[in-house]
C-alpha cells in the first residue's frame, strides 16, 4: 500500500503499519481532521475542548476525553479513568502516539514524558510542528505570534511555538530515543525506542535549551535530524545519532519559508494593549454572534474561557521567549 508521507493521516497510517498498531492516542484533536480518518481499532482522543460533539461520534473502540493532557495522564496514572471498564486495560500501552497539543516546549515535552509510561518497545511517536517557518511562528504564545505575523505582513495564522526545543531536550535527556524530522508538508518528528545509544548531550543544560531562539534552531538544525519523508524507511527502529548522521547542510532544510522581516518579535506595552483589545472576550464573542449566530458566539466564549490560562501568559511573555 502506498502512503502519502507528506500528510498527517498518511504518516500515521504508515507508522501504524510498521507495528500493526491497534491502540492509538492523539493529544490535541481539535476538529478531528486527523483523528477520525485513522483506521486503528482502538483510538483515544484527548483535548480540553473538542470542536464537535463527542457524544455524536462515539462508537466501539473510540474514546473521547475532554480534559487537558496533564489531567488525562494524572487520571490514567491513578486509575480514575477506569479504562478497564471500557474494555481497555488501565495499563494500556499505545502503539502510535500523536502529540499535537499546546505548542510550547514546556507542554509538548511534558506530554512526551508522560506518554512514555504508556508505551512499549515498538511504540512510535509523531510530534507535530517541530520546525516553525519563521521567527514569529516560533513564539510560544499564540496570541503574540499571530499578532506579530500579521504586523510583519505574513498571511495565515501559522503557530508552531517552540516545540523544536522538545526535540533538542529529547536528544539530550533520552539517548535511548531515536528520531528523524520529516520536512515534506508540515514538519513533524517521528520517534522510537532503540536498545542502546551512546549519544551524548549536545547542549550545556536544560536551561540553555529553554532559552534557544528560532535562529538558534537554524544553527543547530542537525540535531533535529531533518530528512525527506521518503527516506524515513531507512531510519525507523534504527539507532540514530543526529550529530554524526545529519546532513551538513541541515540548516538549509529547516528554512521552510524564507520569511525574514525587520519586525522585532519582542512585545511592547503598546503591543500588549492592542492585543488586549483584539482578544477581548466580549469583542470576539460579538463578532462571532454577528457572523455565525448564537451557536458560534457561545462556542467562542467557551473556548476563550477554557483558554484563560493562555491569556494570562500574554502578560508574562512580553519578550516572546
């Protein structure tokens, strides 16, 4: 069977064929565009706010948890989800895990570490948005990121955050995990376990990784192990040491869109005030009510209230780092 390895579904379907997957976990489901087409017998969806009614999509082998991923793993650890009563073992081991939740280093790295307890030796991970196309897309706050992209004259709402740091941290902290980053289509990183790996840490400390910028990502691009997707078959389940095996010109591969602008990614008090007005709950709800009616307006309010912690970060991430 031929798979489209430039698409989300094609990649996940291909990975599931490598280990005959029958248990799939997706963190960050949104509207389910990736989740629903995947043909794996048991599928678990985790999202704090699904953009569909999960009650209407329930069927045998499909499970929806409308909670944050931290809470999901906490309940899974304690047995409070009681998956055994749902026909699953509470010590479930997933075959394929897709991490596409909140796109920050802090959250994506925590999702990966939490998922390790529910993996086995043949588990395959796919982490989304690991190579941002420009410095504005790499900002860890989506509100600031989209504001700055628009100010710089860039179209679209691309926000990948600083998930690339998660791959750097995995490289240094989990030498038993090998990986490669697929550059065709939307950049994503595939990860797997290996018996042993003498890979040494590349960065001086975890705090160094936390403070890396988009331009640092380009400079250290080889640690992402960027490859063309058709070469994935040459790497999966094999020991990979990016520092030794990545292409010398890896930095060229990660500049996916040469969007360099003279707009600083830093955020001033004036910027904060403008963003505050644009993101005002009542203003956004009014626009939604006007354009999409009552249901659209209520959904906007619901998502904004659920994302109140995101809004708080607007005031503590003024420098976009």
